[in-house]
């Protein structure tokens, strides 16, 4: 059995040496250029950041430590966290050792519930989650060790400590928020010996006689764990952490980015859109009805949620994985059937609309295929989790794994404080024509 701590302690010196040698040998080489459009366009495609936990290939989707997602879809979240951090798949004993770490750390302090109870009852669940994480900052081992003068080479150790504590508590906090915010009754306690995904499913209190919901939660937590380094939540977490702010500050900040409608909130918006169209057409709409509805959405200047991506140029494998799960577990469910039908219609609609946009002198829609958010909501809905604003919290619990793995590795590699150069529009006017 290999613990996370021991495995990292072995790997880190090798990785440090590798990076030092790359920098020594090729530090001056140019790997990217920046155009004026990229500077105004969210730095899309600019290579200016290193992330080793995962990469997103435009034509393949998410690849975690060299493993295409659909090849590792059966791994449990504990395995995924180990893989993200160390690059290795854990054996059963190692997985169990992570579960025991979580068992030891899963108790959520009472003051967190006091803070959450003090918030207005209509607070968004993402705001509650972010606040709960932030208020635990006082417990950061990283901050305490830093204040005691810990040497730089050890920064990763208390960061990992903070990460494990935060991950152990997150399902309980997130489930507690669900039960508090939606008046579902008392909180349900963490069950020792049960895995992270099933524990979260159980603490939410969704009836699950066949265990299908727990299975979905493991898959969901696996699929949302990481998406390389440049997405809003990961990059925000990275930037905050680069100032040596601890894991509580960094993850809370990253999740505030995830809460945006163009990022993690899209999964709540997606299901809304699906239910709206079903309501309008009183059931599973025909393809013609869906086409009209999609165009109506676009003509109102809105986006079709769940479609498009900043990096991907193919169907998101996470969408494919959820679709397969739905086909196996709920093929007769009308909401799921609508999701399937949308997939037959919307890419063509977006393609046509994109052509119209180009004729009108606007940018094309770079990717007309579904992303992770296009299908996941229908699966949650099927099992009775019907409070849409909560969906991003599930995403957040999972994404914390990627953010914390990246943060720990950045501490280990001594990654520099983030500080790209900005220029003014005045500067652009003077310099772009000469470039
Ligand atoms: N519907 C309508 N228009 C769309 C669109 C969609 N689904 N996807 C992109 N476009 C539009 C953009 O709004 C943009 O229009 P403007 O130039 O008028 O602003 C134009 O097409 C070009 O955008 P792009 O280059 O294709 O895409 P971006 O990298 O700028 O944006 C987004 C990527 C994911 C934000 C975008 O595709 C979108 O808004 N999709 C719908 C919302 C969504 O599903 N978000 C979740 C993404 C996955 C994720 O991060 N989850 O957390």
C-alpha cells in the first residue's frame, strides 16, 4: 500500500528536477504568441500556464494524467484524487487508506453551521458553500506552518493536509447545505467505512433503494474533478494560491468563479431549458419543435446552455459518459429522452446560426457540440434531486479535487506568483499597427 504522502514525497524531487532541467535547457524558447484578439478575447489558446493533473485536447476532451476520461470512468473519486496528484492509479488498499483519512477528518465544526444558519434563507447554495469553506480558513495548517517559518520545500505538506481535511468535510457541508436550504430535515451524519461518493449520496438523503444514485454520484464526482489549468475556477484558484494564500482561500475563490452561468452554473440552466421546452410542448418535444425552440432562444440573444466550449471541438466525453449512464439506467424517462433528442437537433441549429453570425460579420460559434452540463442535470432529476440551483454545488465538491491537487503540486514545484502583463487600449492603438 502506498499513501498519498509517501508517493508524493518520492515523486516530487523527480518532478522538480525535470522542471529545472526543462527551464535550464529551453527557458528562452518561444512556445506561444499572443494576438490582439486573444488579449481582448479571454486569452483563449495562449499557452502561459503549466498544469500536470490533466489536459483537455480539443479533439479528445479530458485526459487525466495520460488517461482519456472514458477509459477511467469506473474509477472512484478517491482513485481520481490519487491519480490527479501522483500520476498513478491506487490499488484497493491505497483507496481504502484515503477513505480512512476522510473518516478521520469528516466532522464539520459547529461554527460552520452557525455561519450558514446566519445567512439569509434565500442565499444561493454556491454562496453558502463558498462561505462555509472560507470560514474554516482559521484551521489552515499551511497558514499556521507558514507563520512558524516552514521552509519553502515543505510548503506542499500542509497544503496536502488542508486538502485532505477540506475534501473530507466537503460532502458533509454540501449535503448539509442541501438539507438546510431546501428544508429536507436534519443533517445526516458521515458513515465511516463508506466511500466518498456514496457518503455524499447518503448524506443528501435522496432515497436510493437500488444504489443507482450512489453510482451516479461516483461517476459525477469523477467526471467533474478537473479540466486542466486555464478554466475560470482552476485558474482563479491557481492565481489566489500563487500568492501563498492557503487552500481555504484559494478553493473558496475558485468556486466563486464556478458559480458563473458561463461556467458551472450552466448545468442548472441546462435542465431549466429542457424542462421549459417540455412544458411548452407538453412532453418530449418533436425534433421540429426543439429546432424552433432553440432558434427562439438564440434570437432572444441567449445562449443554448450545455452547448459550446472554450477548448473542446468535439462532443465532450463527459457528456458521452453521462448519456451512456442514462441509456442504461433511465432510458424511458421523458426528461432524459428530451436530452437525447436535443443532441440530435441543437448542434445543427448552432451550426446554422453560426453561419448566419459569420454572414453578419460576427465570430462563429467555435464548437456546436454538447459539453458536460448538457446531460448531467437530467440524471440528477431522475433520482429526485430537483433543486436546480444546487447542481453547481455537486460540481463544486468534485472540482475541489482538481483545484486542490493543482494547488498542492504548485506548492511542491514552487510555482511563481501569477502576474501576466496587461496593456491599455491606448497602448494597443499605438503598438498593434506596428506589431
Ligand atoms: N449558444 C449560443 N451562442 C453561443 C454558444 C451557445 N451554446 N456557444 C458559443 N456561442 C457564441 C458566444 O456567445 C460568442 O458570441 P459573441 O461573440 O456574440 O459573444 C460566439 O459564439 C463565439 O464563442 P466561442 O468562441 O464559440 O465560445 P467561447 O469560448 O467564447 O465561450 C462558452 C465558451 C462555454 C462560454 C460558450 O460556448 C457558452 O456560453 N455556452 C453555453 C453555456 C455553457 O454551456 N457553459 C458551460 C461550459 C462548460 C463548463 O465550463 N462548465 O463548467
